[in-house]
C-alpha cells in the first residue's frame, strides 16, 4: 500500500474485491411429455350409419403453480445487510487498484466464500451496477451485470471513472524537477509514490505493465485517497528514452470517483 495526494482536484474511489470470484447456481425444471395410451379396439357388426366426423380434443397441459420472487425475497437469501450508499441501478463502474498480472473476481454472492463466476481485467470499464449492494462485517459488495447474468464484486476494486487530464506540469512542479529513472517501471513508481503521498491507507498498484517504443509507457493506479468524493487516480505515464534510462515526458491522469461523476467527468 502507498499513500496518495489528489492531483488536479481529482481523486478516485478504490473498491476492494477479495481476489476475484463468485458464481450463481440455479435449478432447471424439465417438463416431460407423457404419451397418450390407445384403448384396445373391439370389432362390432352394426347397421351402416351415416358417416360423422369426430372433433379432435386437445389435452390441456397441467402447469405447476408458479411462485413470484420479489426483490425482498432475493435480498433475504443474500448475506449481509442492504447498503444504500453504493451505486444505483444502471451506474457504470470501472475496475481499479488491481495489479497488471491479476484479475478481479466476480462472485456468485457477496463475500470471498462464494464461487467465482467471471473475471475482469485490471482496466475493465463500463461495468453496469444493478443497484443491489451489501454490507458485510469487513467489506462492501456491489452486484453487477456480467455475461448476461449478475454477480458480485468487492467495492474496494471498483469506482466511477471520471475525467482524463494532462497533469505533467503539476507533477514536475510538485516534485521540483523532471524525474528520471533507469526503467519505465521505476519511473512510473516514482510518480505514483509522489501522488500517493504519506497517507497510511493510500496504495498504488501497477495496472498496465510497461512497454517501450519511441516512448516508454506504464500505468499506475493510486487509490484510497482521504477524500469523500475522489477515491484516487489512474496515472498513464510516458517516458523519453535516454542514455541513462527514461525521463518523464507526460502524465495523463484519470480521476476515480467514489459516489459518481458529473456530465463533465468530475467527481460528485
């Protein structure tokens, strides 16, 4: 964990999802068709009669009574208590604070004891919330739509994704110089550590591993900022190759929000 400072007035919300995972199970009811039995035919001699056409009868299938399931019934079957401060139905979230070599587990129910039904990449966005949120003893979980079904993720690893802005000048001014490092990984860590600051609960993670071409690139998430609206920031860092490593070229910062974003991409 590392600490973080708000940059450009924006911070992002970090959600925790215990290592990803969860799966829902359901019972499938199969209706069998029973063949009709034909009674034995008895030959009877009768006086010819006028032909009549019989009207076929249609068997009426027997349908098992259905039981309606209310939202309250569904909630009663889920662990924890309702949590009203989480995302509302239709809100879109993004994965945050997950390492580049890891994934966020989507589970069948709130809590790490539930089966994993899906996984999400560290930079996945457009994750739609259902509005059902649960408070457990030590964690908060949000239900989301995934793969045509629903699942649960830890609030620690999801947030509203807000505005992206160039904060290069601010970073250089705050650090007192244009930072350099031997590798892009180290350069990104220098910038992320600076943004995290000295706050105890702030952490930063390598979200996208470094690549090097004409410029070097790496992405770090800094989450857990002590702000009631900004959870943290995502830092997309570019470095210029040189004889001694890489010098900072550009920092693009995306704010991560706790409660939502305005139409302008600012944290509510």
